[in-house]
C-alpha cells in the first residue's frame, strides 16, 4: 500500500488506532461516502475481504443507487449504478450489491409497475467494467409484488438470487387471503455474470408476504432462510436448500409456533463459515418478543436449540455475520425509553463473548434495517439516521 501524503498517512493511522486494531475494544465512526438525503445501506464482504456498500440518495423526484468499497481505511468515492424517478422505495425492501474478487458482481433495486401500490419488479444490473442495462430475474409480468431479494456469488461466472414472488396473488380477491394456493411464493434463479437466467426454482409455495430473505453458500449447497406461512397462520422461520439444481423440502429451524394473521416485516439472517451455519431471527411466540440464534454443524439438516439473545423489548430487524472465530448478531431494541442497536458476539460453539450498545439509533420505519458485515477482526456497521426529517447514512467500525 502506498500512501500519497502525510495527511493521508496520519488519517489512516488514526483510523487503525481508533478502531482498536492494536488493542482494546472501540466503536469508531468512519466518514460515510453517502451525501445529501441518503438511506437504506446494504453491506457485503467479498472473498478478498473487501467491503462494499450500496445505498440510495434522493434529490427531488430522482432516486440514485450508489456504491462504494472500503480501501486503505476509508470509503472510495461513490459510483452511481442507476437512477430513476419510478422506483419503489421501501424501508424494509431495499437494494443490495454483491461482489467477488474485489469487484462488484451485481446490484438490485425495485421498479414500480402499473397495477397497484405494491406492484413492482426486481431490477438487476451486472458489472463488467460498466453497469449493464437492467433486467428482471423473474419471467412473469404480473402486476404484483416481487421483492425482498437476497443474492450470493455461486461461482466465478454465476450468482444465486432468491426473492418473494407474488405472481400467484395476481387474481386474489380480498376475501381470498387465506387461500394458500394464491399466496406469496419464494422463488430463485441461478444467473450468469452476463445477466442470463440459467435456472429457476420454486422454493416454497406459501411464505410470509413481506419479511426479508437471507441466503448463504455452504458445502451442502445454497441455504435460504425466510419466514414461512401455514394454513393456521403460523409464521415461523424455515430453511430450504438448493444443491446441484435440486430443491429440498422446506423445514422449520425451530417450532416457535408464532401465530399471526399478518406479516411482521421481520425476516431472518443466515451465514456460513467453516462447516458452521448461524441463523438469527425475531419471533413473538406466546405474545413475547424475542431475538434468537441457532447453529448447525451438519449443513443445516438440524439446528441447535435456540439461544435467546433478547426477550426484554426487542424490535428485531436482525443481521448476522461470522468469521472463523466469531458470530455477530445485531438487532434493534429499546431500554429506558431509548432505542438502541445491540451487537452481540458469540463463539462458533455458541458461547457468548461480548455485547455492545450503539445509541443514536431510531426504530422508526424510516430508519430501515441496520446492516453489519465482517471486516478484518471486527465489523463494519451501517445505519440510516433521521434528523429533522432528513436521513443520512452513518458507518462505523467495531473492533471486537
């Protein structure tokens, strides 16, 4: 690494010291690359350890999707992926980016369709020195909801994407919501780096309408975590595996038996490292809100009994990351009438190590979902802060 001048060197050394790379535990704010009215970041760490962040910036009627990568102790200058005035902007269903070998692979966002408030499609753009024209991973053209997408690199030339797909709800009457033949579905696709849809999958025929999905690549295939929906309106967290083009039967991670006749907008987060799968989620079974963590050492065939991370007053909106030694889970909660982002670290065996509290956070919907991703021996954290009805993105590093 070559630092161009004394000022850059000083700033970089301050960053390393402040983030606790040498000793101690600290949370250090890092100047965000976002500007103006920015919101809804998404973080991703690629196979080289490079952190990428996507976010939206709004100016008048125009919304832009931008990204930056983190290098030499700071965020690079932001680059615009796309912009439009016809996007679907939602606090819970927001764009993402994934990367490989230090370069972006694909980004996604949502585009409004004619036909209703929640009629929108998933748009994707792949990167090959420049960003491609947008394409849709789903082949239907129904004026229904398509969103809550998750993506992960599959190979040097492909990636896997999953999303909630409302095509079966296209002709559902108001009094037919209980008809699971017309329910929201979970679907996926294997897509090339050129944007060609190679394979498509129906993963579950009945899922919760607006809870985020999560996907990870393991030695046992791609494992997708999501909130299922039964005829009795039980909405527990399930997983389904895609391996060699074959989809396994969906199964619950744990029988919370949370019966709720509407979507809680609170999906799971899953990650994998060296034969261990970690999965965290929010539930309110028995009328009590909880955040839970479960582990699997056999490719997701079975998960451990859940570890309860918070049962005081959690809001949820979990995220999860892990490396060879540590599992981190983040979630929103409230204590003493203050909203907090909590981050807990656990060993790979499920033993609690530390817990951190980050203030200045709101659980208001406009603040979206806090994001975490692994960086070096700690975490990058990105949140949307609301001040005087204006939003801005704040990024921090936690040296655990």
